[in-house]
C-alpha cells in the first residue's frame, strides 16, 4: 500500500485577474498583493505542519503561493494539477458568461448531462489528468504532502477519494482542505483522529 497518509490542499490566493469573480482556468495569471496576503495568512495556519513533499500546479498563482507558504523549500511542479481550460469563457465573469451564452450558462448552472465548456477542455479529460497527477503522489513515497492547486483540482481529488463533493464554496481563495487516510486505506476530510463523519475542512 502507498505510504501516503495525509494531503493538505491549499488553493492559491487571489490574482491580478480577480480570481474572486473571473474564471481563469488554465490562464497563467499572477498573484495579486491581496492574494499574497491571503497566502501568508494560510502559512500561519500551517506553520506547525511538517511535509515530506510539496507539490504545486505549474501555473504561477499556485507555485508562487507554495513558495510563500514554504519559505523557499523545494517544490515539485505537477503539470496535471493545472486548472481546467474554460474555452471561450476563460477570464470571464459569471455575468459576462450569462450575457454571451445564456443557454449554455443555464445548462452549466443546472447541471445538464453532457455539458461541456465551449471550446474548452472536456470535463472527463480534466478529471482523468488530475487523477493521473494524484496517482503520482500515491507512488511518490511521501507520507505527508502539501499540494497547492486550484479549486477544480482540489474538489476533483477530494470527491474521488471520499466519494462526496465538498460544499460548493470550498475551498475559498487561499483556503485549506485536509484529507487523511484511515488504516483500512479509506480517506476522510479532516485530521487523522478527528471524527470522520464530520465534514471538517480544516487542517
């Protein structure tokens, strides 16, 4: 069995492209000053943690967040932890998407079967590549990992492992989600030793 026992996921901070409101996906936008502040606050939350491995998406908003948190420790870039490409919706706000593509926007919001982002990465392909990246974590030999990535990546791996989706707003910018492995190999959200029935999104 893999040595991997715990992953602390950190979503990157806000960006100059306003990740609070815009869907940047695979666009490589930089951290804003506010985003750097958010990540420094997250670093305080994680200051007592010890990690065998630090992994980050190759997009600068992620790996620079990792660099702030770790203070210069080595970071392994995981190309498969890039966010999904939103196609022609890249960089747009929800209001802009609704105005330009009202029918597709409604399909997206209501979860219509077969929905795909227009000219974007297919969602099944995104899930496959993210889980391919996770498989490399499983075989890395590390037991405790810090992974700095994007909302879609984090939600995909967590749902795959615990078989339940996180609440829609989780993780927020610079938010932390910890998952731990039980002795039987199953995963839960929270620290080892916490109540596995409680949806705890804290480290």
